[in-house]
């Protein structure tokens, strides 16, 4: 094993490669260096690369950093996929499987719960039970079903030990799988299982993937579950050119099914196959002082579980203040100590921003009450992440009150609503009552209540927003409005009809269960309060871990299920996962680490991990301000910068109207779904399927277009059955007309690409998009964009496509055209000079980065999804 500086890393091209990366050691930089080194050594297009991350945010970061260092042309010359495990599985299934998965939709975790709730009657639950606890049942079922799928549990072999609820839920699982298949849906677990099953059962599918992808890179390997581990090893076999990076000591997602032993036994697995595994260790911590690193090393060394032993060292010159252990008589004294400490740190200019400080909790919901109260009392701003409190804040409480006002038929409903608003004012020190009494909002809400036009809750929501000027009043925290619209739209997606009473019940469940977080501005000058899990991957100059008490925990339904499906040894593993969670919390600190507990109740003795450190020479029991004042800090200000990844469609939206862009991409307001929008999406998907059939060798005259439409069409839920059938008929007419006009160009030799993805790097921004089709027309490559709407000026869009095509393929002379499906007309458009369109894109991205969102009125307003809430619309 090597003690490496990541700048000196060398690429291990062939065979398995294990990168053990301790906290703060530059894991991502090292991984990107390995990927780029591999890219530079690839000679064959089919020696493709799969890079798997575990979050969309990590995917965007990797894409941005890779495309900033490697040319688009070079990256486009090979098969290259970067994404989450779920997106990769879906993309490969659609592209290479002989079975049709292109019309399947992927359920998010929230969507899965909604789907299950909508099918509770099909699953055998009586109406009264659904009314009383339907949402909780749906959440429990989702957890059980996911674990069965992920762990490939044979439910017929389980001994339920008298737990009738678990047994009943498991018996429902086969019906749930049938419902998913019938509705062409994947949950996250199902898409992985389907992909793995295809690898095992379809030799052609497996060989196609192995033929096109030679190298696999996996980030955060300590967090993979059983089926993911099988997928990665199967895809990379038999050469096993698979590089994994992670830290077994930071494996903290066992409750989601992750298994740390996959990383611990990684090298052993290949040793048993007589395959050499390259191993690198990143052990130089660039983040924390020597004193903090000594403490964290000591804590994790006490683990009883099997682990990869490593000796992390700080490469900073600063020894730093030793971690501080403190005990208090009660949680009020504990909280007040921290508040007074923060005031001193700010007054003495030891910190320049409140953002330099983070409180980390095992459970923010249960353990942070005293800290929050004290911060408020001392007028210290704070922001939380992970306490599920959106519907306990003014914005959430007001929205719920407005939905209730809409539903209420009582004569005194106005008075009750104003009482509710007054309560919010008292609780949160707001002044909503004055706004409502002076702005005429109640009268506006009467108009909403008397309206009979609504077919969906999202329509109702936008009218409520307009009636009370909701978006303008909460503009500074607008992402939370986006969260509300997302919840409402997800509810609509699986509701059989317009059901505002059901929506209110759902919101009430979310409030009671504290499932939805309030979103703060990451860069606001405020102290951070978050769970340790949410701090993973972050770092702060000052980290405080309060409330380290040994608490009794209540077993959740998934805990009970794990005890049925897992051996007794897993209980020890759970204890060691708690140690790893503690270790992750410790390792977030750069300059100062303080840990504390309070003696409020006898049953709340100190955490055993806290007690262990009391006998350690690496910690002290007091804070030395003189040491702290003289300490050389690595960085005294934390600013979270997110590297921008734009889709071209988003930039195009900004070009039409900057305010619409803000609504869509900054506030993340969901669209009101209309049939025309869904129609366009369906037609594009069906054209993609047909063109790919032709490109793979099918004769256009032998393709059953009606069958392709039936197999791939996704009905618009906001439209009637008759209307959806009419949409299909119109689609058939438009597609057959297109085929008739372009028939001589629709051959294997003339189709250059179909739905070809591009990524271009312009002015420190990564811009993504797709060419609908590139055809050889009259011996000239022609980029064609399909449009189901009216005639418009598309010169900007097609000019940008021309620029991206040149960057991707190095081909200069390419034509651009728009095909209007409704009219059956192809229009060839001469693109503007590349420099001019490049300057336009740069101007747009700079305006976005500078938060310039001035509305632009025009004819396009009548088609805008945000028409009802925009005061500037024509």
C-alpha cells in the first residue's frame, strides 16, 4: 500500500483497483485524476467508461470537473456514462435490452409512497384503516418492499416470530410487484433488480454492455448494498477493470441496506479469484488540525467490528486546539454555554461568519430543541437541515391554513382562519394578520372557494398563490414554494380525481411525521444545525456535537423486519455503525471540535463514545481562548458554491423569459401539466423508438407504428380517456406524415444519431442537451429538431446545436432544420456564427449567476406554465 499525495497518483488501467480514502484526503480529486488518466489511454470507442455516484449533486460535480479538463470531442469519442446507479441502470436497460423499458417511469421515494397509498385497496386494506393511517401504512410498506427487493429476500422462508403485521405486509409484496409492472413503473429497488436479472438471464444484453464499456468507477463504495455490489462485479467481469473509492469507517447507511463488508472484503474477493487488486491509500488529511485527527483516529480504533486499519495524518502545519469534552447539569445550561461561546467567537473576530459553525446531531428532530431556543433567545441566526419542519414554519402553516380555508363550508370560516394566522404571528413573530386585513386576500380566497373549474390540486394551489400574493411574499425562501408544488403534484399524479380533502390529509400527515425539511439559503450568515448524516461530505471550521446522551430508541417497523431477516451478529454491526456515524461527525471539524452531554435524566447517561474519549490523552475538559486566538486557521469563511450544470432547454426558457426561468429552475415550481405538453413528450419518445429501430436495421415499412404508440404511450393523468385516445390518433397521423416526407432518408446508412446527448463546457458552465435526430440528407449531415407546436423562430436553438455538434464531433459543415409535425413541414435554417451564439449563451449564464430575472412579456406568455401567477404576463 502507498501513502499518496493525490497529485502524484498513477492510473491502474487494468484489473480491480481499491482506493481507500480517509476523511479530508481529496477523494474526489483523486478519483477524477484516475478517470481522466483512463480517458487519455483509451484507444477504442467501445472501451467505454461507467462512473457511478450516489447522488445527483455528486454526478453534476463530477461532470463539471471532468468536462472542464477534457475536451468535448475526446469525451464524445467513447461511450461515457456518469450518473447515479438508478439512472445508469435505466439508461442501459432502455438502450440495450431486448425487452421494452422505454415507457417505464421511475418512482422517486415520495412517488413510491403515493403510488402505494393509491393502491391500498388493491392491496387488501379496508377503507376505515386507510382513512385512519393510510399514509403511515404506505411508508411502512415502501420500506419493507424495498428491503425485500434489495436483499433478494425469499419471503416464503421467513419465520415471523409472531409479528403478524410484518407477515401480512410481506404477503402483499407479490401483488405490489404486479401492480408496478402493470403500470409500467420502477421504484428505485425494482430498477436495480430488473437490471441485474437482465444481466443474468439475457446473454446478448450482458455482452452488449461489456462490449461497449470496459471500465467502471464507483464512488462511495462503502455505501453499496448487496444487489449493487453484484451489478458492478457482473458488469465489469471477466476483466474486472473496476475502480472503487471509499472509506469503510464512513459507512453510515446500513438502515438503507448498505453493507460495509463489500468494501472491507473487496481485495479478498479478487484474491480468491487469483486476480491482483491494485490498492491505494489516501491518508493525508487536508482538512483537520493534528489534534482533531489524533482524536478521530483514537475513536475509530476502538471499533469492535472488522475494518481496514489506517493511520490518517494531518498534512496541516497547525497542531490546533485539542477537542473539548464538556458535561452540563441540564440541557438548558448546555445550550446557553454554546450561545455565549458563539457570541464571544464573533465579538473576538475568531470567526468572521456564523456560517463557520455547525451543530451536528444524531437526530435533529429530537435533540435540538434546547439549542434552538437558546440561539433565538440570544438573537443568533441559525438554519436547520433535517428536522422535517417545513409545515411548522410560517410558509408551511399558512399554506395548510389556506387549503383548509378553501375546504371549509362553515359560516365562521373567515374568523377561524384569521385566528390561525394570529397564532402563526404569535409563534413566529410575523405580522400576517395585518397583511390579510389590508390586502383583501380573504375576499380573493372567497373567489377561489367559489370556483368550479379545478381538475387538479396543482391548479388550485396556483390560484391560492395568486389570491394571496404567496410567491412574492415568500420570494426570499422560494425553494420552499417549489417543495410545496412538488408535493402537491406528486399527490395529483396518483389521485383518481381532484381531491383537495385528500391533499389536506396528506399535508397533515407530513406535518405530524415531520418528513419535509425547510430549505435555507446555504450561504446565509447563520449557524448550521443538521444531522450527522446530512453533514457527510461537508466541513466546517467549528463543529459542536451536543446532546451526546445514551438514549433508548424505539424500534421502527424496518428495525423489526431486520431482526427477522438478519442474523444476531447484525446487532453488533448496528452498534459499530453508530460508532461510524459518531466518527463522521468528528471528522467534519477543521479547527475546533467540542463534544458535550447533559445530566437531565438518569436514563440519559453519556454516550459510550463520549465516555471513551474522556480517558483519551487527545481531549481536554476546558476551552482555552488563548490557544484558539493564536491558532492559524485554514479558512475562516465557508461559502457554498455550486458549479452550474444547465440543460439547454433551461437556457432557452431564460431567453424567452428570465422570470419563467426563475420560477422553474431557482424556485423549482412544478408545472401545471397540460395535455399538449404530455403529447409532445410522447411523440418525441415514439419517434426515438422508431428511428432507433431503423438505425438497428429494421425496414421503416415493416414497423407497426400503431403498436409502437400503444407500447410506449403514457397517458396524461389530467386528461380524460377519450382525450388521451384522440392524442394517440393525432400522434399517429403526424408521425406517419413525417415518415412519408423523410422516407428516403430513414435508412441505416442515413441515420447518423438519434437522441444523441451532448455536454459542452462554456464559460465555466457545463451545458447539456440532446440532438433529436441527425440525418444524412442529400449527402449533408442535418440536425433535425422535432416540434409539435406552432411556427416560431428557432435560429438561436439550432445555432447552438450546430455549435455543440462541431464541438462534439469536429464536423464543421452541418445543416440545421426544424420539422413541424402538426403542419408536416421541414424548414431549413441557416445557423448564426458560432461566436455569436457562444456570446449569447455566456450572456445568459452570467445573468443567471448574477440573479437577473426581469420578466419578458410577449406572445409566448399564453403558453407559459406560470401564466396564472405572473403579474407581467400579457
